[in-house]
C-alpha cells in the first residue's frame, strides 16, 4: 500500500529529473550514444554469458541453421551445476590454471613496475638525447601486440630463431623455447614484460614530474641521502599513480590472451594456459562447450572484481591512516 510520503515524494523526484533533463539535455544527448554502444557491445554479451553459464549449452544442442533447415536449441537450464563442477574440482582444470594465472600476473606486474620505475627515474634526469630515449622505449607499446608477439615467436624458433643462433655461436646447443612447459612460461613472461614496461614507464614518469621539486630540495638540505629521498619523498609521491597502474596492469595481464595464445599457439601445454585462453579453447576448439566457457568467463570477471574492490579499499585505508 502506497503511503502519503511516497505519493508526495514521487512527483518531487519526477520534477527534479525533468528539471535536470531540461537544463542538461545537451549532456544527456551526448551521453546517450555511448550508453547505447556499451549496452550493445558490453551489456548484451555479458548478460548472454551469464545466462549460458546456467545452462548446458554446447555444440550439439545450440540452435543452428544448415542450408534451409533450422535446428532449434535443446539446451536446458541447470542452475549452479556448472559453477559447482568447476569450483568443487570435479572439472579438474580450474585450480591448476588459476595458480599459474596468478603467478603469471604477479610476476609480470612486478617486473613491469620495477623496470618501469627504474627507466622512469633515469629518464627523469637531465641527460643528453633524453627525448630520443623516450621515443625508443615507447616503441614496444606502439607496436600492435599481435605483431610483436609473432616477432618474438620467430626469435624463439628452435631452428631459425635469433636466440638459438646466438647460442650456437657460443657453442651451446639449441633450446626448444616453445616446446617445454617451463620454457613456455618463461618466454611468455619475457614477451609480456617487453610489451608492458613502456606503459608503466610513461605513467610513472608523469607521476615523478608531478612531485614538487621543493620536497626533494628540502630533504636534501636536511641531510637526507639519495635512498632516503627516494623512500620518503619519491615513493609516497608516486602512491596515487602506482595504485592506478598496478590495478590496470593486473587486470590487463590477468586477461592477456594474445601473448599466451599467439606465442605458444596450439602447442600450448596444459600447464602453460591461463584461465582466459582455456575459456577460449572450450568455446572454439574441439567439442565446443559454450556453457563451460561462459562459466569460466564469469568466474574470471568475479575474481577481478573482488580483487579490484579489495585493492581499492586497501589503498583508501592506507591513505586514511597517513
């Protein structure tokens, strides 16, 4: 039953909404196309994926058209069965790939940040040809990821690759970089670090230039050493930038499909696949398991959302205690 307060509140709410629209109609008109595009390109696929994760959809029971004949869908709603099968370990692949995905993400982001910070500190100094160095170090970021990955794949080639040619000249035997599981992982980390360091370098360099020079000068006048200035002035000044780039780097690396898939390809060892490449393989290779792939996709999204929320809250708590 509607109360008097609710009845009087609704017209006021409608009036405020109409007044806002009348005042800012141009802004609403500019935002509307973006909302529609996101709804089509993001909202619908996401909703469809969530729906399929609660079904048993696969290549045999989805609707399809063969010539003039249309075969209707016969897949059923199975509730949380897919999630239980994956999370309980019955499916047998989730936790192993999750462990490697977490290790892959942590090692890549750590190397991205450490190398990016070191290069940014060097480029923040007044040295000759600094602009040229910046351009050269940004080049890996400018090259499309699939082009760079295929180039690295050629360099890792067992017979004709640059690395094995150098090893042969040094008297060392050839190495099957992309054939062994451990070497596959090391090679993938190396390629992804090469691709990701420029972004970290540029972002951190911007953060370094935003730190007031007066802080460093005051610390130097107080007798602080270079390490003390770095620890107590530079790192705290970089905290906002660092928090953002580490979060973005974690999300991007966790879902870095092209490096694993294009570098290792169909020869990927089961231990070398990350969650997103395995989800792709479920949906598009072999007997296509659309429900299983959608389940993996929603679990990946959930893991990243939980990490993002926890990470942002941790940063906010640290800022509050400063």
